[in-house]
């Protein structure tokens, strides 16, 4: 794999860092991907055109049903599991409104079905929680009130079996959910016989980030830097551009890292490789730095970089690093 970098003489931006920040000034990104299909040996992906930026992910597919009969199959957009409440800091979405996603087929918007399941120790406990009218998503605003209304014997059973933890105090009643929530947005889609269908899908990505320190020259012997260098294919040229920009700030660690992931490797349930694959990564502003692992990268605008492949089978997911400075 080779890495492409983009630098600029002036690397300033006017907006404040917009990714969430925690006590250690960092947050992991949650990598999403595209649509997945139930396996079919008759549906071919002719092309995939993928646009990735910090604000929006858009992907356009062209599928062809190569058989002489219509094929109805499940199309799904799987979301990352929301883990048990005590691990809540690992996933940063709570509702579908966060993603603002939409899907069209041949230009017509789809109506989706939301499928949610609760799992505890590998067992599906959806029916049990639903029967008690307890929201499967513990981030739901009605969760705490629903538990208050749950009959005490049933609530005690959930606590005894480990599904709930009683964290109540003298002043307030509070329970922690210990199950994970699995969510998929699904639809049954018909692919006409010997015909092509264009599917377009877009959503807001779940960003991660960190404020300052990890890429600075003084930190480059640390494991953190070595991991970032490997993950984003950072090379000496990119570091030279970074160091030049740092000099203009008096080597103050006031830059922000934005991390963005996209799952390329899952859901390849169609016939053969992707016929024509195009990726465009948009770093947002000309005065930022971007680094990612890819082959054959071409700069097509002050902010955009393009990768094209024929008969492409993804072997690795996409990880993108964007670095920016305040004015």
C-alpha cells in the first residue's frame, strides 16, 4: 500500500474543532460502511462510487441482476451495536436521527424498516424486555420512567440475572442496562431480471478525534504515534508538512485530529468483484492535512483526492486522518 498526502502553504481554518471531547480530549470514531445484501450469485455490482468527508458519506451502487428471473432480497444498513451502559463511551450514536441517512433506488426514496434486538451474554432478550415495556435502547428518554413502572418482582429478576444493575442512591432511583442493542435498517428489494438498478445511500459519519500532542515531534517515539503512523500510512513527507505548520504556531499543540472510518470489506455478497470502483476523499478545506492508505491516489481539486480500481475486491477498511489548526 502507498500513502498520499496533501499539504498547503497556509494551514489555518476558521471553524472551531467540532468533534466531541472527553476528559482525555479524545474520542474514537465509529466506522460505518455501505449497504449489505443477502448473498446472491446472480446480482453483480457493476460500480461503486464512494464519497467520504467529515460531514457526509455518499455511495452510489449500480447492481445488475444477471438471471432471467426477478430476485427479491434483503438489503440492510447495519449500525454499530450500542454496548452495555457501562461501556457506553465506545459508541457515539443514540438514535437514527444522528445519522440523517437516506436511500433511493433509481431515484425514488425508500421506506425502511427498523429492526432492533437486545442481547445479553449472546442470548436474544428482546421479547422479554418488550413484554415488560422496557425500551431496548437504554438511551431512550423513556427508559428510566419505564423501569419505575416495571413491577418490582420483575425488576428484581432482571437485577438477579445480571441484565440490570441497581445504581440507585438515597436521592434517586437509577438502573444501568447491561445488555447490548443491535440495530439494522432493512428493506426487501426486488432486482428485475436482466436489468440494472442504481442504489444511492448517504448518511452523516460518526467522527472521532483528539486535540493536540500525539503527532508532535516530541511524541514520535511513543506507541500512540507509531499506531497512527501505521493506521493512516503517515510518511516523512507528510510529517515535514506537519512540522512546517507547527513552526508557525511556535510548536504549540493546538491542532485537532479528526478520525474517520469506513467499512469497505463487509457485505460483499454479490457476484464477483466490483466492476468499477471510485473513491473520493474530501478533506474539507485546502489548508488542512489528510492522510490515508490507498494506491493510485490522484488530486482532483484543492480538497479532494480520487482512487479508481477495476474489478476491485476490498481487502482492507478505510481509515482517514484529517489534521487542522484554529486561527
